[in-house]
């Protein structure tokens, strides 16, 4: 008896998805669908952008972008919550109005639900690891924490879990600092 093998989806298949308010992402050929994030999610994104914009006004080294199309391979196209890329890296990775390679920093805000948590903590982390994202930040609204994964030894490794009054910093952003209390402000 022969097993039925499903064909892998490609990023070209994303263009055929309905315009129904859902997020369609493909990771390693598998389709993932999620709903638009809620208000707490959006408020945290706004707060993180504020921290970045204050920093980038004084240090114009790159850009922070919300929900960009990020194509990492023929079989992997995702929509991270936020990405940071330097101007030099932008010149290398922007093509046809999309990012077509790993930016320096990818930020995902966890959405409630077991499938959402597994997607961001496992599937996306593995994908960003494979494509050598330099830093991956997982923002957990419920626990008011941020996990920082950094590329080390060709792999994204947990560098720190920040909580309470810790300050978010990054070697990619010299002089950047943002108190976690600012990120989780309502």
C-alpha cells in the first residue's frame, strides 16, 4: 500500500490565500494560519516601536518594521510581528517589496493558545535559527517577560530571560536600552 505524500507548499502559494483577515505563513512547506492579534498584542508592539524610534532618531543605523513579509526560502515565508534590519543589511535583503533573507533582529509577541505558543517558541525559532537571524526576541505578555535568543556557535541560544525592571539591550544596537516596564505599559 502506497502512502499519500502531500506536496510542500511554497511562498508562491501565499499569493493564492484569501484576503480574510487571517495571517497565512509557510514554514518548511507547511501552512500555518492565525487570526489577527488582539489589542494587548498591538499595544506591546506600539511600545516596542516607540523604544526603537527614540533610539533610531539619535542613532540612524537601520529600520524597525511591523509585520513585514519575510521570505527565507522557497518553502518558508512568515510574517513576524517586528523586525529590525540595519541599512547595510537592508540593501542586501530587500527585493520586490519584501525582505528576502534574515534581518538582524526578529521579534514575536506570543499570542494565547497552545498552537500559537508552539509556533513561535518552536517552529519559528527553528526557522530563524536555520536562517541565522542574529537575535530572536520572544515577548510574553502574560508573564511580562522577554526571552532573548542570540546566534552563537551557528545556533540561536537563550541568552537571557528579562522580567520586571530589567532593561532590554542588544549588541546589535549600541547604546540601546528599553525598560521592560515601558514595553508592558498600557
